[in-house]
């Protein structure tokens, strides 16, 4: 373990009762555990973990203080996946994004200069720039999911390098799965869904899933993913 075990690293609201409970369960590792669950938003997760380990009776005496709400713009969603959701956005989203951007460029030739006949919903995107954190994460998740669905259409005419296409879709799906774990199910973004349906119809269907049509999809995919990167940059 690389976490510090100094007393000052413990959450100030962890409480002596909490400390004694953890110490009874894990002995010398207790400070490490509390260091790991250092955010108050995650104390409830630690209680669940302890409850699963030893039963609920030992946790009954613990009285958790009332949480203070985060500002709407910066509210995070650390209640799931042991607080790793927010860490994914901050520490891993950009790395994965960089990899699938490179694959998107490399799997085909130069990006076509032909205009895509469908406009991205810029007004919805501008709303997302000032939305609550969880709404922003849901927007990222839904957009990547819609992109992934596009690439599930007839690709017989595609001339891209197959291995790089497969790797691109694997990384895109991994990004989607990690974002999905950060948000609860909610109503979808209708304008976003309508945009991708129109893109499918106007480009893929009407152009008979041709190689030219798929080049337009690759161009629009690159544009949309770049927009998501810009949004993530404002979320830190």
C-alpha cells in the first residue's frame, strides 16, 4: 500500500467510533482503509463494505453527520464504485480518449473534406457547459453510446484497417462502461438521440452504407469526440 497512514490524513469527521469499528475489523490496516475512503462522500460506502463483511449489528452505533451539499456546478457523483467514478473523469478519460482519437485517424486515410449534411446540436452542447456535473457525465455517456451504435451498422464497404477499427470500438466501449457506472439511469437527451438518428438516415441509409458514407461518419465522429474532450476539460 502506498497510502499515508498518518493520523492527520484521516477525515476530520471520521469520528472515534468509526475508527474503533474499523480497527476491530482490520487491525493495523485500519488507517490505510480510512485513508482510502478519505472523502466524506465515501464514508457511506465504507459502512456498506463493513456491513457486508461483519453484519449490520456492529455498525448500528455509528451516527453519520449530515452531508453538506456541493455547489450545483461542481457536484460530483462519488457514491458509487468506491469513489472511482470522478477519478475516471479526471485521471483516465483523457488517456483513453487520446488513444481512440489516434486510432480513428490511423485506421483510414485523410479525413474527407466533404461536408456532413447533419448539424451537431450546438445549443444542447452549450447547455451542457453550465450543467450539473452528473448531467455532464450523462451527456458524455449518452454521446459515446450513440457513436458506438452508429458503428454497429452495415460496414461491408469500409476500407479501413480492421484491427485499428476493432481497437477503436473496444476503447470507445470501455469509456462508455466506465462513464455508465458513474450515473443513474435517467431520461435520455432527445435532441442528441434525434441528431444521431438523422445522421444515420441522411448519411448511412441514403448513401447506401457506401465507403464515402462511412468516411463522413468518421469525420463527424472525430468532431463530436473532440467536443466531448473540450467539455471534460471544463469539468475538472
